[in-house]
């Protein structure tokens, strides 16, 4: 089996209660969370704007996947989110 490497930017949603997070991968993050089809992991609309609802979805996803619930989407969280990453 061939190994696939995907480089995604780290998205820090730890301050999403007060600051909207924008970035080139926020919409990808929202789409992948929505694809889990779990109500607590639904980030709301896929709009590329990471706010409170996206943060709550990330925290729920991280908790359900035995990851640190820190609201930071880095290599470990991306690795669990991207379907062919595991």
C-alpha cells in the first residue's frame, strides 16, 4: 500500500469564543466534521469561518477520538479526520 502525505495547516480554535478564525483549511475542517454525521460534531454551515460552533464540534470530535480536547486542529486531529489518514 502506498503512503499518502497530506499537509494541512494547524487551525487554532482555542479563542473562537471571541475571535473568528479564518484560513485556507477552515472550510475543509468544517466539511470533514459535517461528514461525521454526528450532531455534536456538526460545525454549522461550511463557510470558512471558525467560530464557537466549529470549536464545539472540534472539541466533541477530539473527545470522541481520545485526542487532547484543546480546540487545536493539528497533525493528530487531521489524521483522525481525514478518512484515508488512518
